[in-house]
């Protein structure tokens, strides 16, 4: 175990000093694009204006023969594009692949000054983060960067979920963690072929009301991912990093997508992946507090004064714990309002 005093020292001579805090920036959606797809790449400057995070994907969904083209495509796009306040991320290939080393070396060396976060797939323990951490420090020093590139892990294996707390605490470079439901389902041998979301076979059923066991027993579909998301959120919260829901693969089912995103938001996630432009507005809507919730939070905080004691508002007791909940809501609303003029007007902050 590293000396705690050394945790915030650079891992390579000349590398930027690690930050003690993860800077919170609006992160309601991580929008994926394939840099090897010329049609998709041409849309990046316009899409970047609409999203909080845009991510050049080098891993899944990029064919083997296009891996190098995707890498170079991301370099070219990053050099040619002014992303403004939008964060630029990438998802590199998995650590056991033949492409990942060239991914990291090329991107840090060529566009490290523009790259905010590197997403690492299939992280299974702190050892994976330690490897990337040291490598990034060496490359940052070589490139003369004056700020760290952060790391985001994806939970895609049973081992990763079992070690999620140590992953979250592995490095001050950790920015957050995303749920990767498809690979995780395969790793767990779950019997679903869906990419995120619920399953009609995963249900609870009402008890019988008579002798006939087949009638009058309503069923309710359950969330396959509730346990994993909750555990991931706790691991992130205890380490002051950010949890994200991952992909929702049924692009046409915008209703179920919104429901899944909202479940994640209520549990504590700050955002989700968007795989298609139609999911951008869903994520923007869901991961932004409603004006009604913000107005209520303002009332509670104003009524609580110094945050101690208890008050009654609309027949409901509000106390110091309520005030803390409301402050979480207001902090998020203020951060989003700084980026989104429409939300600033709606929140009246």
C-alpha cells in the first residue's frame, strides 16, 4: 500500500501533480461516436455543442480492421475542433488487447492537452488502474502537459463489481465509474441478450387471492441492474468520484430508456451514455432536476436557516437531513444553470 502522503505526488518526474478533488462539470450524457466513420465524424463539431461530454470510441463497435483509423480519426478531429465547454473523452481498447498501448501513447502524445478523460473498459481491480495511472504520468511528462488526464472505469465483469470499492479508491486520477451491462451480463452468465434495461421475465407476482393460482395475480417487471448500480454509487460516493449509468441499447424504445435513466438518476448517477442523438435530449431532461424540485429545495433551505432543527412545509416535516438532500439538488441545479441558459431561467437561481 502506498504511503497516503505520497498519494498526491506525481508518479513520474515532470508529470502534473495529481488533483485532490475531481472537478465537477455537467456530465448528464457521454455521447459516443466512432472516429473511423467519416459521416459520424463530420457531425462532431455540431453535436459537441449539444452535449456535456463527447467521447471518441476506439473499442466495441469499431471493427478490427478500423482500429487504427479510429485512433487517427480521433486525433484529427480533436486537433481540428474547438470543443468549448464540452468535455472530450475517449474509450480506449481493453487492457488485454493489442491496440491499447498504441491508443494511450498516441492520444496522450498527440492530443493530451485536449483530452479530459480516458475511459478504460473491463476494469477488474486496482491493479488495472495502477497500470494506467503510471503509464499516463510517464506520457504526460513526455508531452509536457500541465494537467492530469483523468481515468474512468467501466464495470463489465463480475470481478470488477466484486472489487468496485478498491477500483474507486485506486488513484486520485479516478474520475468515475460506468455500468457496462452487456459485458457484465455475459460475465455473470445472466440469461439476457439486452443491452441494459429490464427484462420481461424478471418479475415479482402478487399472491393468489383464491384457489385458482392462475388468475388475478398481477406481475411487475423488475430492474436487473439495481444492486450493481447501488453498489457502484456507494463506491463512488465514498471516494468522491462520479457514477454513471451506461448504454441503453434499444434506441427506438425512448420510453424505457427514459425510465432506466431516471432510475439511475434517483439512485445517485450523474449521467448516462447516449448511443444515438435521440438519447441526448432524454439524458439532458432526466439528469437535470425539475424546476419544481429545485423550487421546493430552495423553500426548504430558506426555511431551515442554519440547517438545524425542523420545520413543517406543506404538511411535511423537514429537518437537517432534508436540508442536506435539498443542498445536493441545488448544487447540481446551479452547476447546470451555468452551462444551460434555459435551465437558468427555469430554476430562477
